[in-house]
């Protein structure tokens, strides 16, 4: 049966920073089978209509990670994004370069910021020099040890997660999802000897800017689930170092806060996270909010059954493991 | 329809207007809210960061409370919705379940996993139904362009929450259209509001909030509406900080989900707690032209 054809409209981002005063969108309309990948369509446009269209790609099989770009605002591998559903949802296909990396030309970005963050986590095994791995021999792992990696070894470093991350967008010093998922991969590797040092090194500014918005997990073409592994790193970091950063103080403070009454005591949490200096810096804002919402200073009454909550904490929250 | 009402912490405290509006709308639509003074906080994602299994156990207890009463659970917060449904998903893992049971069984609490967690948005759009809501509209929100802002934990991770399409959700926009408003589609509607790091990295959080408000404005929104009181804090209570972060005034009124529904169903701004907002909603409400029906 011949495949259904759609008339697809592409609005493709075009920009040569050295030449063009501003980016523009060029429109191309092609009749294509509905399962055609966006990448194949772009290659047809380049081959048949406009040879100056610049894009990066290689394997066309979702293995090399070269063709990540934005398709209708979603960071995606163009080679595995079919045009049919995009046309049905949006009536057109807007193709743009990835975000959070400067455009070199058209759909090609400069990935230097992304790779710099990758370098920062020292993406290689750190071994104990006194106890080197025996040369020429494999290091067997148990199934449980392999399971601990999750899907992180599948990462192809396409940067779709980095492009989708709102924390990177607002704070380019944040390592971003890929670097942190890779960090996790080394932290759980039984051959690596720098687990705790890695967690300590990444903490200042590196871990707690993650918003756990899960946009990276949604964007990842390989189901690496960076946001969930970052969560794991946060819990590990608290175990190694305790609550020393604003982010870990907030997480541990929140946990202790609701232990007291079962519900959150909002204003107390600000004190727990930011200390007195933080409260002082938030004072003006607090007064502004208080005028409309005096409940921010209210201490909620304990829930009924707060003793049950306390017993759950006693059973599952070992104070040695991150409690305060 | 009878549901176990899980208001969450914020709607009982600084976001009380959300609770007021929810009660008004549920009364108008015949949704009976059963209250449980035993519910604890959902952990808001923070307890999950500090201790995953503890967070699952606290929510297993919440779920078991509704389960014992034979009721599904109604949330009015994207984060509560996310944390409670994530607990349901994670308890599908036998190892997690065993640890949680070990803490709950001695307290006589049994989690069986039969209680569904439903956000008000989905109860309104899927269970009450858009036709039934349309039939109760007495003041169509014609003339008002509204940008829905979903909140991360209502959508993602989509495979674990079994949510509607995380990237192309449409329930909120369909609801807004049924109320007579014009839904505004913009990239930011599925993005993050910045709230989780509001007290950790205030400048970064405010920049993120500012980006989403700017995006809604650039696409023509007169107002935004959110099903999450935490997003509301970021977008409304801290909007002045967001304006500072992006370097220009924002002036974007932000409604809670049941407030837009309530307005169309005939509630007064006072009944919906609108005067409690930091960014005034009066200009947006004044834009409503009752004669225009979308």
C-alpha cells in the first residue's frame, strides 16, 4: 500500500552571523510521505532547492547524535522525528537550531559551551594509583552493579537535553543535564575511586540549580532520564556532605519542616534555607506578600495523625543519611 | 461526583484564594469534596531530593487515607499531583513497596494502589466534561486572551505520570475555549516557572519566570492561568523580581485555574479571592465582554 503523502510546510531558521543583519525564516513546501523524517526533508531541501542550507548530521539512524535541533520548539533528533504528526499538530514545521548554544550558521550551533560542561565533570575513570586495574583483564560487574547505571551509558551526547534546559538558559554556569547524567555514570561505577570527591566538586553551583522540571527527560532520545539521575545525585551529595549548600539546606529543611506538623510552615522554610541573612534580604518581598497574604506568617496546626508521620520518619529517615 | 479533597499546603496558607475558588467551582458543578484533616504535605519534590523512599512512604500514607474511604483523590496543585502519582508509579517497584510497607504496616496503614490521583484540570475536562461546563457558563470570557501555564509536575515525566502529551497538552486550552476565552499558545506554557530554586538561586529563578511571562505576552496574552499554586507564587507573588531579572516591567495578571472557571460561572472576584493577588487582575477582568461568545 503506498504511504499517505502530506503537503508539508517548513519554516527553516536561516542565519549567517557574519553576513546577515538578523535571522530569518525561509519557507519551503514539499509533498512527502507522512513518515518522512525531518532530516530527510531538510536534505531534500538542500539537495533540490537551496544548497546553502547548513546543517549537521551523520548517521541518520539516531546513533551519532549530530542532528539535534528544534522541531516546533521541541529539542529533537531530526532523523527520528516524522513530519506527519508535526503537520497534524501545528499545521507547519518550524525548524530551528538548538537553544543555549550560539548559532554558527543556520541549524548548526557552536557546541563549545556544552562540551566545556562535559569536561568539567572529568568524564573518565579515576583510578587509585596504588591499585591500578590489572592490564589486559576485564573487571567483571554483578548484574546489580550494572543496573545501578540506569540508562546513563546510552547517552549519545546529542545535547537535546542541554537545549531544552531552562536552568542552562538562565544560568550558563549550570553544567546541564547531560554532564550531570554522565557524572552519575561515574559516581556509580564500581571501578571509579573518586565518587565522593566528584560529588563534592560538582556541588558549588552545579547540582542545586536543577529545577527538576524534567524537560531534559522528555527531550532525551535515549531515555537516559537525566532529571531523575540528578535527583539521585542530590540525595547522594546530602549523604556525603550533609546540608551545606542553599539547595541541600532547602531540601533537608523542607523534610524536617513537614516532620514537625505534617504540613509546610512556609516562613520557617525561608529561615531554614537562607538563614538570617537570607531572611533579611527577602524582608522587603516578604512584607509585600504579607500585605495581601498574611497567612505566610501563619504556623499551620499539626495534622491529625502527625504521630504516624513521625513514625514513618523514624523508620525510613536515618539521621546519618542526610537528616539534621 | 465525590472526591477526597487534597488541597496541599499552599492553598491552606498563602494561596488560600485557590482553595476559595476551588470550593466555589466544585459547589457550582456538584462536585462533593470530602475532607481529611489527616493528609500530610506531598513533599513538594524537595523531600524526594533529600530522601526518595521517605517521600514515597508519606504519599503512600496519603493515598491509603483516600483508599480506605473508597475515594479517588482530587489535587489542585501540579506538584501535589506529580508527587502523589509518582508515588503510585514507584510503588509498582516491589523493592520500594517492601520498604514502604515495612514502615506503614506497623501503623496499621495499608496501601493497595487502587486510588487514582486526579488534578482538578482533568476532573473538569474529562469527568465533568466541557459540554456540562459550557452549559453553566453565565459570563463567557469573550475578549480575554489567556495563556495557560501547566506546571512541570502535571506533565512530566509523562511516562511515569501517564499524563496527557507533555509537549503538546491541550486540556487547559480546550477548557479556556469552553469558558469563552481565547487560548494563547506559546512555548513557555509547558516550561518551568523557576519556583523550585526561588530560595536557592533567586536571580536564576526569577529570570526563568520572566522568560515565560515575556513569552506569553509576546503571543498576545492579556493574562495567564495556572493549575499550580507554586507556579502562581513565581509568576504572581514574585513577578516584581522577575521583572527586575529581565529588566523591564511585566504587569501580567495570573489566575489560578478555578478562578477563570469561577469567573465564567458567575462568581465575583471577591468570592474567588482575586484581590489577594500581588499583580492586580482588575484590568484583565474588565476586558471580559459578556456579549462575545468564542
